[in-house]
C-alpha cells in the first residue's frame, strides 16, 4: 500500500483510501468540483476532483473506502491529489486497520505511565478524583486511551489524547522541580485532566468530528463540568481545591481569544497553559514536517497560517 506520508510531488498513485470528508464547490469560473479528505493510518491528504462528472468517477460519500488514481501535486507547500479516477470499493477489498491513524507510541505503556503519576499524588482528594476517572470508570479510561486530541492540527490520531496528556503531565512534573512555588498535586492533576472533555467533544474514529455537545460547549467547559460531577461523589472534597482545579482547566488555553473562558490567575494555571501550548506546537511542527514538501529549488515550506510564518526544517 502507498501510504499518504510517503507521497511526493510528481508521483502517480493508485490505491485504496478512506474518504473522511467530501464537499462540492464551484470554481471562480463557475465550474463545479469535488473536494475530499482522504485518510490512511499515516495521515490525511486533500484530494481535488476537478470534473466530478467525468468517466471513471464513481459516486461516493464520506466514510466510504475508495480506490483512487491521482497525480501528487504540491500547492502552497502542502501535498494534494489531482484525482483522475475514483472507484468505490467493497468490504473485503481493504483492511480497516490500515486507515485509522494511530500513535507511534505504545498506548498501554503510556497509560501505565500515566497511572504512575496518579499514584504519585499525595493529596487524598485529588488522587481519589484521578482514580475515579482512570481506574474505576473503565468505560471512560478505554475511551481516553483510544481517543484523539483534535479533529486536526495536532494529535489527531488514536491514542493522541493520551499521548498529549502524558506529555503535558511530564512537562509539568519538570516545572515542579525547577519552580518550588508550584503545587505539584494540583498541577499534575490538572495536567492529566485538562483535555478529558475531548472524550465528549469529539466522536471516535473513523469520524473524529465534533459532537453536538462539543459544538455547543467545547471540551474546556465539558471537562470542568465532568470534574465537578466526579468530585461531588467524593465526601468532603474541599471546595477551594475543586475551584482551583477547575480554574486550571478553564484557563489552560492561556488567552480568551484562544478559547479559554478564564485567563490564568494561579501559577499552576500559568504553568499548565505553557506546557499545553508547548506540546501542541511541537507536535504540530512534527506533523507539518512529515507531510509538507518544499517547493522545487528551496528548503522553505511556505506560509503556515497556524504559525503565521514561512517555515522550514533546521539544516543538518
């Protein structure tokens, strides 16, 4: 199978992919065309069908598996497909495991490492709260292990939520060794739970799209609510500690314009927002470098709207 991450400009591909999304549009000249997002376990690629009514273009919809014949092109530094033929394939012609992106890290090992951090929490109430999520709630723990952390941008793969949460927790643990003013129990608890609302915000693969709850509330509000619900079942949970924990979750995007209902008012909230932003940005760079190609004759990848900058890899 020709994996998406190996696509290079100028190649011709003929293989089966999962259609994640499909939309119809019209060019500036009034000519209709179809745009699809094709997916395999290594990533996604934008595919353009400039003449959807041409011979050899089968009707297909989102979540169909399709055999695609196309040219690989690069537009503004991003790999795309110029599709020539499409055939909707039947069950048995493909292995679903080849089409769902999965973390390149061992999911069970990551979860075991997360549970070690749970065991290191000294505050009885916070430790009990974490255990209610990750140990006692077997259904939630299973979803958390296999969920993505985003529809796109970063960690948008099976195990992505766990990988991101663990990475943020490890960064926060390091912060605590450098800055004794940090309350380690509060910060690490917030780090492990900061994105847990994404279990409800995003549907599981292969759809991996926003739910109604995700559209209306978002993972930050959902996470704060779920923490409050779980804490209400722990007798004597200190209200001030719960407010501090919920504040860290509500402020973890750092800025109001980035979606946080509150700006950080606690030093732990500041630390969490930096750790979250660092891991998100580094993973985003990793994914950009894995898929993008520089234009011929240059090392530069072109302007990237997420970083608002023209990017390139560091010279070796």
